[in-house]
């Protein structure tokens, strides 16, 4: 079983060479695996996004492939990644990814807004809220998030855009007020940013189109 | 040739020296994922696969190893295997990957894998090393499923919820909800509940072992008195 004598193992170069060879083999294995899985992973991620899009945006409202073009924009320090849904070349809705600070960490939101400024649908993508208390913002746990469908900046008015405890119209969960408050605030500020930059988002601004 | 008592290896790794219940290793991934039995089973099986291959590879190259670089080589191999498992799951078991995704890279930090590599696989031939890796992994899976099952039953009143995501739709029959009206005990789902539950299970194991170690003695005594 002794393929290599103990004496040659004692040399200074042996451990270095051994490490090098093992690292080389392992790296090529990883490279191979990465190449093998890159396409299926990309396909799965796109399927995930498509499923999400179907949930918040009726398929009849667009005829393009919104997922083909992803846009990034930073407005007043808030990062938005978004997709444009178009019908006959005109933007009919945008789907935004944004974050709102929750009780423990950021809550990732997916917000779909139609061209007239109404919410087409909202979903919580990920969060680290307390299980059993704050996690009712997930559709899997409660249909609370569906209550935002169809709302806009004017429906309800500004005072209505808060949880009931703060005088607004949205239910807060027992034992967790901070979480729904954060979601409501995140959606409201997203709607505001959309309204303030409507030309940019909807590509109706000639200058934004050109650049 | 040294004889290997495979029965003893299996018994020791599954129960007597179970990584969790006896050696108290690998508690970090254990407590993190065991809010449900399905998650526990998933992570347990991936860890078992990683342990199987790491034991095999390390046992194969054991005659080349030198004491100076053995630990970096173990870590390199284990980390690569985990990365491969992560990529493969993301591509072909995507639903499960979404649930466990965060914890898969953590398998690298599972000291039980490095422990078995160092104390067993690097000193023994392939077959016993593979048996050891496999059974240690299964012992870990057992611990994850028991702890996950207990916490899920008490914490949310279900057992193996979403199992069909992990094992295919045929397994939806094992998704149980024994107490449909039960709202669940939040504490058990939270990390502190994991510690409490683990403590209860550990003491339960001690009681069981005491009971078992007394029982055979009694039987022998009876046999003596009969004959």
C-alpha cells in the first residue's frame, strides 16, 4: 500500500505539491459541475419569476416578455429592480422589487403597479419576521396581503395608508404591529416613488426613452 | 487483515455514539432546520450524501496524506462536495433548495463530517470508511427527523408538512395533521424551543438506555432461575 515512501513525504515540497494537486482536481470538478448546472439553474429561476409575475399581473394585460429586460434604478437612496409589462409597445404595468425595514431585517416586496397607479398585486418574497406572529404577511399563512389589490395613492387617502392601530384601514396581527406597519409603509412609498417618476417608469418621457 | 464489525459500526453510529444524541456535535445546523420534520429529513439526507462521498474520497487518498496538510485537504474536499450538492440541488431539486438553500453551505461547518474524516476515514480502508460515513449521516438524519418531528407536532400540529415537495407527490400521504384545530405552541418553533426539545429528547434517551440495560439483565436472571 505504500505508493510513496515515507522519506519523500518528509520533503518540504511534498505537502505543497499534494495540496496543489488536490486543489487542481477539486477545482476542475467544481468547474465541470458549474457548467453542467448553470443552464438548469437559470431556467428554474426564470420559472420562479414567471410564477410570481402570474400571481400579481393578469396575463391579458401584457404581450411582451417582461423578464427579458431587467432595469435597475435608485431613487432617493432606495433601490428598485423592475420589469416593464407592455401591451402593443406601451407600458401597461411595472413590477418592482423593493425592501422595507421590518421587525428583524428587511422585508423583500414584489409590487405590481398598473399604468394608472393602482396596485395590481403585492407579494412578500422573503423576510425574517417572527414565525407565527409576523409571518402572516406571507400568502401561504394568511390572505392579508391580497387586501392591497386594487388600491392606489388616492384609494384610500393618506391617513388610510396605515395599520388600524395608527388610524389607518389595514389590519395588524395580534402580537405583531411592526411587521404589517413596515409592509404598508413600503408599499405606500413605492407607490409615491412611482407617481413622482411616472414618466421614467412608463417610458412616456421622451428624454428617458432616448438615453 | 483487521476484521471490521460492521454491525457494531452501524449500531454505534445510529444510536450509541449518535453524533447528536451522544456526541452533541453538529448542533448548529440541527437547531436551525428542525422547525419541521421534512426540513430535517432533507438536510439529513444531503449531509448523509456528503458524508458518504467525503469518507470514500478521504479513505481513497489516505496513503498520500501527511499530518501537516491533512486538515486543509479534508476541508477542501468537504467544501467542494457541499458546493457540488448545492449546485445540483438548485438545478434539479429546486423546490427543496428554496427551503433549505440557506443551510446547505452550512453543511461545511458540520464538525461531524470533519470529525469522521479525521478519526475514521483517514485511518481505514474504503468499505468500512464508507459504511461509517453512511451510518453516521443516517444517525444525524434520524436525530434531525426525531427533533424536527417533535417540534413540528408541538409547534404547529402537523407532521411532515410539504413532504411531497421533497420526495415527490407520491409521498403526500405521509403529510399528517393529527390535530387540525391545534394552533401550535410558538415557543417550540423558535430557536429556544429547539434547545428545550433537544434537552427533553436527550433525557428521554438516557431513560430508555437505562431501561434497556436493566431489562436484559432481568431476562438472564429469569433464565437462570428457570433452568
